[in-house]
């Protein structure tokens, strides 16, 4: 097939990094090329045989879609690795986008277009007697959002990759996304959207980056001034990371969207099982996994409200711990060292920008305060200065029905330390307003 010699190519080298932002190109020399139709066919057949253990006689249309996804993924992952290597080497300021919703659409189509190989893939499938459009329809749509909020979040991630901004998206890997709708007996009926039932060729599990998220318990002071506290008698849930590549358009840049899945630290209790209590044997696992089971649980009753608040804090806590880990990690300057840690937290805002998508991740403010004070042992003023220079917020509406409100007793039960911090933030804010406008009570 003819190609446009003037079209942007992902093989272009990176412009020189200017210290303010990453260049619009990532160097990807010496990576295997898929712009050749014959190579695409070869890679497709290889994945059909060796990844799926199928041949053309028994392979289904979905198998063909998965084989092509792995073919495109090979091309994508090479650029993904190079992009992350460039970020690690340059150590730029990174943008972290926290959202409870994403509506990213089908990855295969987007990846082929952004990599500039859709026409070549179309021709390769045609030569193999397959229809690319029919194959694309077999990909499950990750409905991790409810509408405009999720679509906006995904557009932001796409745009930041295309602009070559060092950015990461954080969200939740819901087991069931937005519901599917069918008409049964002339009535609309909702069914669960089990979008992961057939597997997902685009996600990359990262078990090495799991973090612990705590709930309930009680705070205890660890100093006489009651400035730093220890959170004890908590219930712990493990956040497991799954990464998704977010390719920029025609520039070789591939950013990361990291989704968290809730797991129990004790997935199976053998003692209960051996005593015949088979339900209790997996109770802890079910309670933990319920956190990321469904997008928007019904919050018309108390348990639903509690689960929704758990989801929001789960996202915030796991993401902020991951951000702190990445901030601290520095490239080794000595060849004998693997890496070293950055210890000066005052420069945190110089390397980290956290953007909250609507009210859902707003617990990021007290959680970052908790991490800086109780874990890193900073004072209130130091921690608050860092938080206010790091965290920003996008407001989508002021309608009362769209703004979240939580019962104080629920917050006190689920996140007691955070309620203390929220009270302190409010008290200091009221004091500053009174000082600025004296006599205006």
C-alpha cells in the first residue's frame, strides 16, 4: 500500500528536552516496525497460534480480534516502555488526574489510528480474508463511566498524551461497568456489564505496586502536642494496580492510566473451610472485592452510601501512595546503585500536580495531609502549604442534587482521622476569614 511520505511518523527522534516539558516526540529507533502489511500478517498469525493456541479452522471472530489486538499491542508497548524511560531519565513535573469515571471507548481502533497503522491493518486483514470492522465490534467497551464526566476524563488523557505531557490517569477497575440495557416484555431491563468476562488484552497487571488501604479503626496520638497520629485497629484492603497504555496521536508518546482493583489480604480462610463454614471462608475476599465490583452502587440506603464512600477513598488513598512512591524514587547517579530516594518533601509541588475530576476524589486533600503529617512527620503549616500548591480541582456543576454530602457519623466510623483533619481545615479557614473581615460575623 502507498504511504504518505509527509505524514507524521512515530519513528521521529525526540526534540531536545527544554527542562519545562517533555518533547512532542519520543525516540523509538531500532524498534520493530509494523507499518509493513506482511509483518502485520506474520505477527497476527504468530499471536493466533502461540498466544491463543488456535488455527484458522477453529478461531472465532473474537479470537481474530484478540490476535490483532496483541499485534498492535506489541507496537504500542515498545513506545510505552520508551516513554516511561524518558520520564524517568528527565524527571519532569508530572500531572496526575484522579477520576472515578472513564469512558475510553474501544482501545483497538484508537490505538491503530494514533499509531498510524489502521490502513495497513485493514489491508492485512483483507488479504487474510477477514473484515476489520467486524473484528472491531467484538471488542468489549470498557464502560467505566456514566456519561460526560467519564468521557471528559478520557479525552483529557488522550490530549495530554498527544501534547506529550508527562501525565498519569488514576481510576477504579470496576468489575461491572455501566449496565447493559435490553427491552423485555416492552420494558427496559438493566443487566450487569461484565466487560472483563472474556479477558482484556490491553491491561497489564502490576502486582509489584500493590498498596494497602485502611478503613474504620481509631486514631491515637503519638506525641504530646497531638500533631501526629497513628491509625490503629483498622480493616485493610489491598489495592492491585492494572495499567493501560494511552497513546498520543502520531508522536510515539504512550502515557499510563492506572486502575485499582480491591483484593483481600486474606482471600481464603482455610480454618473456616475445614470446619464446614464455606461461606465464611471467603467472606473477607467478597467484602473487599465489593469495593470495586460495580460502578455507582445504589446509595438510597446506608450500606450503599458506605460502599460509595469506600470507593472514593480507596481510589484516593491508593493513588496518593503510588504518587508519593514515584516522587521519592530518583534515578541512580552511581552505577553501583539501582535508585535512591528524594527526601525533601518541600519540592513535592515542583514535581507533582494532582487534578481532581469533580467532587468524587475530594478526600485527596485530607488524605494527603494525613500522609504528610502522620507518615512523613511534617507540621500542619508545612503540610498545608504542600497540599495547596499541589492539588487542583475541576468543578462541573453547582446543582445541589449533584453535590455529594456524607453523614458525619458515617465519616467518623469509616475515616475517623480524616474527619479530624476536615474539622481542622474548616476551623482554620473560618479563622482566616474572620481575620480578613473583622466584625463581619
